[in-house]
C-alpha cells in the first residue's frame, strides 16, 4: 500500500501543477514565445535556459522540440521544474559563474528577483524598483560554468541568461563561440553590468551582432542588428535607459 501511495501522490501532484498552476504561470504568452524564439532555435538544437525559474521559457523551448538544459539554483523553482518537466529537460540545480566554487545565494520574497549579486540588491533597494522585496534568506549554492556545461552537453544554439544582476559573472565562464544568446538588462541601476557583458562578449564572440527587446514584449526593437561598438553606444543613451528592463540579444550570422 505504501509503495502504491508513493506512486499515486507524485502523479496527482504533477497533474495539479500541469493543469491547475501551469496555465497562469507558464502557458501565458506561449504562442508568442514560440514564434519569437523560433528565429533562434530549430528542432533538436541544444538550448541552455540559465535562470529557468518556473519554466516559462523552458516550456517554449520544449515546444520547439529543442534539447533543454535548465539551470536553476532556487530550490522552490527547481523542484517545480522537476515535477513539471521531469525527464524532458536536463536539470542543473547549480548557479553559473566564472569558476567552480560555492557562493551565497540571496532568496527574495519573489522568486523572480533572487540573486547571487549583492550589488544588484543594493542598487534596486536604493531605487525601490522591486517595492517591499527583502533578501533576508540565504543559502550556499555550488557553482559551475557555461564552459563546463558545453563540455558536458555540447555547444548550444541558444543561451538565455536571466540571473538578476549576475549576468557578467555568468558570461565570465564562457570562452566558446555561440550562435545566439540573450541576457537580461536592468537600467539605470545595472547599466555598467550590461556594458561589461557586451565587452566580455566582444572578446569571446567578436563577430556577434546585437539587438534588444524591451520588457516582456518579445519583440526586437531594431530593424538592423548592431556591432558591439554600436550597441554599447546605444546602451549608453538616455533613450535606452528609459526602457528600464528587457533583454539584449546577440547573434553570429556566419
């Protein structure tokens, strides 16, 4: 009987998550996400979803029939991902940085703004961007690198990076040429962080061209992709700072 109960409970828990929780948290804007990411991802491509959270991008990548490596160090999130997607994804419950080590992870009231970056916390607290969020809970998390993931899974067609102010450190662990990637920006608080990411990519991916998407629009703002010097000039502009947050996309066209 106990063994039967152990089998039944996970089944109904997965059912509840997929059919009760999923529509509002993961399926929202799914057709738009699929359409947008299809310009970067083809069937059977490898995709790294770094900062997968509760999987709204993971779901879209799977719908595009990609092989997904979901990187998520936050326990509440990676348990959800495991229940939601199971063996459909390769789940990495570590953080990504410049090297293998153990780092302190700051857990926010909202899972979407938990971070490894104390600078991020300080900056957004000063600007009051995230209201009453606190980062009072911490835990120690093992870190690995993008290069280590590439060594294990192969070079991905696309990397999505959304790690709340830790993007530059994640890119510090990348030395390979990548076909396409994105990283989140938050300005003006993390303007220097975005610029450092672009400068770092100029070393590892010197031919990469750039575009950006504002907020959750999933719409590229520029008709023509820019080289690294052009995008750095744009990111430094007041017009860009007024966009507040979104994602910068890099793509190699050769």
